[in-house]
């Protein structure tokens, strides 16, 4: 169980780490249209995740190595982050599920 931060606190959110698209690009034409849509939807949502947190008022944490990011989000945005996580998780699951038949 995740405990929400205190009202006067906040939390740090790492960048999502699913990076399947660059490896898939040469093979994307082999997929059905609906699969491409589902995979692209998941890819776009995960790529935009931190941008959306910043639009909510989150701040990039300084001193993080290249290629990695952490965003500090105030506790007043807990509900919105949870909703963003739920939407993103649904899209990622749809993308992964649409690829299942290709992985047999």
C-alpha cells in the first residue's frame, strides 16, 4: 500500500523507463494498424509523462545524470498524479497486450 505524502510535503517521480519504440521502429510495418495505434499511444503517454507533471507545477530535480530525470511534485497534486498514473498504466497495458500475439 502506498501512503500519500503529508499535506505539507511532496514526492519525487522518476521518468518512466519503458523504451521499446526505438527497437521496434524497423519492424513497425509488420504490425497490424490497431497494434501500432496501441503501442504509439503508450509510447506518447510515457514520453510526455514528465512534461505533464511539470505543467502541474512539478520541478525538475537538479544534479541528476544525463538520460534520467526526477520531478518533485507537491502533495497538493497527489490526486492528479494518481489519475495520470492510472491513464498511463491503462495505455501501456493496452500496448503490451496488443503485442502479445506477436510474442508467441
